[in-house]
C-alpha cells in the first residue's frame, strides 16, 4: 500500500517540458518533463489531444482521481480522470516512465524510418554486440522483477513450468502495461520466458520448435480460459525485431486491436510464421533464425541506424 501511495504521488510532481509525440489519431500523447531533477515521460490516452503547450499544461493540472494500477522499476501505470468529481469513472490511462533515459526519449519521438536488411554476417559482426550491450546497466531489471517474484505477481495470468518440468522451457503470461485491463478488443498480453540465454527471435533454432508450439498452445489456452468472451481465432501472437527489450517475449493481442506501426510488416513477426520458417530450414537442430536475412524498419534516431546501418550504407565501418 505504501508503494502504491508513493507511486500515485509522482504524477502531480511531473513538470512538463514539451510535447514529445502524438499518435493513434491524436488519442495518445507522450509528454517529456521531469520529476525533481530527473527526466520523466508521461503518456496519456483520450479521445483527442491538442498540441499547443499552454493547453497541455492546463490538462496536466486537471488530472484527478489518479489510481495506480502497477509499478515496476521505473515504469508506473494509472487510471485517472480530468476535472471530474471523486466518484467519476476514469477516462484516461496513464503510463509514466520516471526517470526516463535518452533511449526512451528517442523511442517516443517522431522520426524518419528506414527499411534495412540484416544479413547473418551483419548480425554476427555488428548487431549481436549491440544487443549484448543493451542487456546491461539494469535495463532488464523490470523483467527480472516479474520473473523472480518481486513485482506484478497478482497480475500474472498463467505460469507454465515447462514440458515435464523442464526449467529452460518455463514462461509466464501477464498483461502488457499499455492495456487498460478491461477493454477486451484492446487486449495486449506478454509472455515472458524464464531462461535468459535467448535474447530475441535471432536466438531461436530448429531445436526450439516443439517448445515454441507448446508455448503457443498454452498461451492461447490460458488466454481464452481467463477471458471467456474471446475465442482462439481472435488472438494474434507475434515477436518484434528489433524488440524494445532483449529478453525473449511474445506479444498476445486481440485481432481487433487498432493496428499501429508495432504490428506492421517490418516490425512484427508472427509466431506461426517463425515456427514454419524453422520447420522448413535445412540443417540440424542448431540451424536457426541467426542463419537468415531479416528485413525490418528502423528509426533514424536509433543507435542501430546511426552506429551500424548508416555507416554500412555509406561504405564506412559499422
């Protein structure tokens, strides 16, 4: 209860600096500001938002009935209302990142996008080292908090110990922090594997096919069991490449969830397609996704573009 109260007290302390981004048809804004002397990001969703700074400052001052839904490391999520009475139902879902990093700011800022093709050689010689670096400096603390039972335990929908109790196949299923936990057509869950040696879909091999099929079956079964209004063929399972964080996870969304760039070709890779691609590969059990070329979108402000793919494009050293 004390942690929840402390988390709810953060939102009024947020000091707005500037509008960082507006997306989903103007229904979501990400604000860059600070709490104390540290940078913070505040994301809010509603029908439509203006873009002038004075109106946004007035909006923040009108936030009321802020109720914490969860807190994990630097991430906080809430329900809130704007200028209503105490008993008014919440009309906003807030996500707060405090303190935020430069990487967070880049992620939520508008930017140009490029299509790049990552060959097995580029992955081995350049990208693999980049991924290893992204797993340092506590960037996965929030994931390990969940896996090790320190945070969000009451939100876990399903935990699978692995086939025949195989620990390296264990995983859990929980709501994504962007979901409001009630609108089923906006359903968004995350399946997190417990093993830490698989960083992204690049690490998947033919030897993992049976495990991937098992996870798919269990994820769908657990989801429709928890949300009886949803049928199996109303679920979409996919992985991102490049992902936001480098610990293997599977996104589970309702097929009616408004498609955004995160579900588009060049970002989302369907789980069924990944399994099929692994099945059709030649070679032994160690053959896998590290052996194929992947084409995907990349923001121009991302380090992967500025440090690797742009130099490669210009003929320099990656």
